[in-house]
C-alpha cells in the first residue's frame, strides 16, 4: 500500500471512530498508536464547526433585529402618511407687560396660540418633551421706548442648563429682538425662559398685532 493511500485509510478510520463516539474526542489509545496529527485534525474540525454554529446563531439574531426595526419604520411611515402622527409644537405669547422680573423668575407666556400634543403649560411657562429628539426653540421679546431692558435665558432639564440667551439694554425706541436655538432633549425634559437679573420691562399685549410683541415657540425637528 502506498504512503498516500495509507494516510487516507487512517483518516477515514479516525473519522469513523470520531462519528461513532458521538462527536467526542478520539480514544486516547489511538493517540498512543502514533496518530497525534490526525487527532489534532479532528479536534480542529470540531472547533471550526462550533465556531460556524455560533456565527450562524449571531447572524440569525441580527436578521431578527433588522426585521423588527424595519417593521417599526414601516408602521411609522404609515402613520405619517395617514396623518395620525402629529409632531409636537407650540407657540405662546405674553398677554401683558412683565415688570420687575427678578433673577431666576420664570417668564410665563400665558396666551397659547398653538399647542400640538399639549406640550406647553401656560400656568408655569414650561415645555415638556413628549419624545426624545432634536428640538428647535425661538424666543422674541419687545421693550417699550421708556428705557426698559431685559436679559433672559432659555434653560432646560433638572440641572437648568443654559441653552440660549437674549438681551436688550435701555432704549428710547421700541425694539424687538429674537433668538433661536437647537437642542437635544430626553423624553420628559423641560424647557423654559427665566430672567437673568432684575429686569425693568418686557412688553406684552393682546389683540391681532400686539399679542406678537413677545412670544416663545418650539417644535420637534427629528427623533
């Protein structure tokens, strides 16, 4: 028998022994018979099979997760197409002048013009994020021509993080200024406007024109 044929027969014998033992390791007696290379080969094959099995399981889990995500996206698209998903948005104005606003006092915009999703509280001036995402907020304030001034902050969250600033110093002319900010909010986080120092006069009003003297607004950009 040629050496090549002999090695082939030995390999076939070892495979049969491995299979007959239920995939376990080859009997140690065979190792003692001068075939450690074949035993190592069988062990390596078993390790590779185990690795492939693990890879298949991981791929199966990945496919399942992607399928679930795709279904969620399809449901969201259907909701948007049906008009059943309203992006939260609000706009509120000052119905009257705000005088002598003290430091950290909330500026409460009490005249609600828009409040999609009931996200703005006109009693305390707080906006609360219904979902996590990126939001835009805009603030417009007016001062009369009597030398009034204001320095206000836009804040968010439990730590009262400053995300915006708007000011106007004493003026003998009517003046209106605005600022806009983008910020990331977690679900349930609040956003509000507060005075930085003792302010003398922020103009507000009622009616078709005057209600837009000073106003605060915001909406969800993406989530």
